[in-house]
C-alpha cells in the first residue's frame, strides 16, 4: 500500500529539505508569547533542533523534558546564550517509568498553569529485549505508554490554554515514523512473549536481511519499534475524535530519517540496511521542520489530516488510522497505567 498525499499545508513548497529554522520564522506569530513543552531534548537531536528553532521566535516559556539532566541542560544553556530573553525550564522525564512520568507532569504543573503546545518528541529504538519499570516491552512502554500517560496528565493545562485562544491553536504533536507500516498493534501479544497472534496482527512479511533478524529469544526490535509507532498514530486518532470540542488539535508525523542518538543501538549491518532504504538523511534542523508545521501552521485548523510526512499530510497505513483499533488501544493503555482517562469531561 502506497502512502498518498492527501492535501497540502499552507506552504506547499515545504518538503523533505526544508529547514525547521525557516518554518519557525514563517510561523513566528504561532510561537510568540506561548508556553511550549518538548520531550526528548538532548544534544544533536531532533528535539534540540526543535527547541532551538522555537526559542528563536520568543515563546513566553519553553519547557524541555528529558531523561538526563546534564544533557538537556546543555541545550537550555545554548538557548539562553543565543536568545537570552527566552525563559527556559527543565523537567526530568524518564518515559520508561510511570512513576517518573507522573512526577514530571506534577513538575510541569508547578511551572505553569497552562500549556499551549505539547510536543511528544522523545522515543527510543532497541534491538534486544528490554522492559520498562512496569514490565512492559521497552519500545511500546517508552514510545507509547509513557507519552500516553504524560499527555493525559497534562490535559488540564492544555484545556486551560485552549479556553483562551482560537480553536485548534492548542496542539498535541506526537512523533511517529514511516516504519509504522511494518506492524499493526499486536493486541494478542504486545509484549512479544511469543504467543500466537491472528493474521490481522502480524507484521509485514517477509522482512529482508537485518530487518528480519531476531535475537535468540525471538525478539525483533524492528517489529517492536513499528508497533510502537503505529500506537503513536492511533493515539493521535483517538485524541482527534475527542478533543476538538475543547479547542485542542492533535497530529502525528514522520520526521524523516535523521542520524541521531536514536540509532545508537544499531549494529553496522542494520545501519547499512537503513542507509539503503533511506538514501537522504536529514540534518536535525531539517528533521524538526515537520514537527514545527504540525505544531504551528494555522491552516491545519481548516484541514482534516492525521499524519504529516515531509511537512505535508499523507495517509498513514490503514492499521494506524482505524478508529476501532484506536479505541481498543486506548483501553489497553489505561489498563497498563492503572488509570481511566475520560476525554468527554
């Protein structure tokens, strides 16, 4: 199934090689005076480029959330050096621990009573079987369950921001990946324990070469990553069904292929395989552009789109936009965090 472009955003000339710095300048009015939170900010990352580009256009408050304080502090220091008038705050956030997520949400609420834009940028990719503090498969737990919980805990701040601004200007932006096409949600075995799954939950086969390689215990990191990225889009699909009446918009996106610390767990064979399927690797600045379009472009308020790719809307694979699967995932996610979140408040 081919990904098709549905409709252009306000700048059809934006694409694969558009720098995020350009996008930030074009949409400066959507940044100035606003409170924005970005997760996964560390040196040489998409999150860092996103933060630096946003800081250039005078937000009221920029909150940088990351697992390692000294790494995110490096970006905060650079922002204050380059843009001394920008208020920057740091929140420690480990998405692999629900306890950490809950503490981080409380820390954010202590810094501000409203949140205009939440950018769920953080994510990881691993090739060996690992688990979160709660025993959930690491990629599903970190890339989806962590942001699911964090977003829901911050919804009161987003609702307050939305109450005082135009509909759709308050946004939740979640980074997914084109890799979502490789796997739907394995509801029968989301932890990859080896249980049989029905055909509709199986990943795309065959996966060639390094992409199809499993560890000795049967774990395939590529498939687990793909499941988590499908979850990001289904999560956004559910938010889109329930939040517009409160003036809150939600979008998912593929930032492109970028050489960042996300790939640090790759061995040379897997890295070579990625270079073969992705001939153009973006700079972090270029990698931030689609995030910034999703977060800032006012025209998106008039466009019905779910998933952006190279700064324009595209259609995700059907297993990532199915409303039935989105609701099923929401309920599973609530079970895994031990809390119910009713969006029809």
